[in-house]
């Protein structure tokens, strides 16, 4: 899945001659950015390179989307859950989440106590 504008390197796809991934351009495009807005995010890319990357994506939507989904799954599988990395922070976030539920049920005092607890950390 390469072309004269997109090359495969190090297990990923990149704009030829740059260190900018095809993923970066595609995600920016999916956020609704125009080629000009993408260029503001990645000023090292010319509009021609961006347009070629967008064109490449549009010609290979299914393959690129599968590739991006695979990368996302691999990332999620390799991530260590916060509750294991920082159990104290996880516990404070859980208390805050529970307090938010209580606020929705009409108990705002609990939320104030949790926010004070979070600020103390």
C-alpha cells in the first residue's frame, strides 16, 4: 500500500521525504480540517504533499481505515491501565466519578468534598 507520495517505513506509512505520518494527515482530515488547516498543523508539508496524501487516503479508504484500526487496537492492548500504574489517582478519579453521579441525583455536597480531595492531591 505505497505510492510515489506515501511510503512504508518502520511499520507505518509516511509522506515521502518526511517524518510526518499518513495517520497524522488522515486524523486531521477526519476532524474536518481543510488542506490549508492541515498545513498549519504540519508546516513542513506543502499543500501539494497534503493533497496527495488526502488523495491517497480517498483512493485507499478501506485499507487505510483497517490499518488505523489495527494500530489503535495494538495501542490499546499495550496500554497499562491507570488503576495499575497509579492506584491512588485511580481511586480519587473513581470518587470524583461517583460524586458526579450523586450530584446528578441531587447531592451536590458530595461533589464539593471530592473536588476538595482532588485539589489536596
